């Protein structure tokens, strides 16, 4: 199903990819979806772990866009020159906007961490993805907005993806 098909009033968990494609202006569908969240048409939530992923990816994108690093080597360049990370701030401003967009940020707690193990065992997801599923389920959320096809194997979730991007 597409992001435009999320029924009004639905509770939906927002994965990192939706924020990334919105903030990088790569998807009009993601922009429209988050606009619906901001207007209160949807009851959106994400997690602190998801926002950490968003921060890391946007930080790397910003460093590449500013010509401070070449793609994919932020950690190595940072070790050699910590001033690179110190000079970046646009990514942080974007992350700070998320709660202002009508998206509740759910914390990581021990219950979700423990539950995520069961999800990894059942569905073969990696740690951060299993934490997203566990956090959503423990919050009673059964819909997820994402471009990550790995989540499609989780039978307990309804997956909504942007129609203007290829799912990966």
C-alpha cells in the first residue's frame, strides 16, 4: 500500500527512510505524508533509535554535500579530523524538527530491547529494524511507513511505502 493510502486518523510508525527521503527532497510522497502528520490527519510516532539513524545518515549526507568527505567514509575522516563533525549542524536542525511535525518520539526501553530479540528470531531482522518493530508493537501501532522491504515479512504490520520511490 502507498503512503497516500494510510487512512485518516491511523496510528503509524515512521521509519528512518521516510524522514531521509523527505529531508533530502527525494520524495514528494514522503513530504505529503509528513505534512498529513503535521496537520494531525495521522497519529505518527517514531523512536529515538530511528532518529539516531536519521541523524547519522543526514550528517553523512551533509558532509558529502559540503565536500568535506567523499561518500561512505565519515568515520575514518572524523578520526583524522574531528573538526569535520564539529562543523556540521544542518542535520541536527532537521532531526529537531521531527517532533514539530506531529511525530511522537518513543523512547528505547528495556522491554522493547528484550522484545526485539523475539522479532529478530522470528523475522530475521537486524537489531535496529527489530527495535523499530518492537517499539511500534509495544505502543499498539500496527502500521509502518517505510521504504525498507525487510519489514514486509512482518505479518503483524501493515506496510505503507511512497509510490514515487523504489522499495529496497
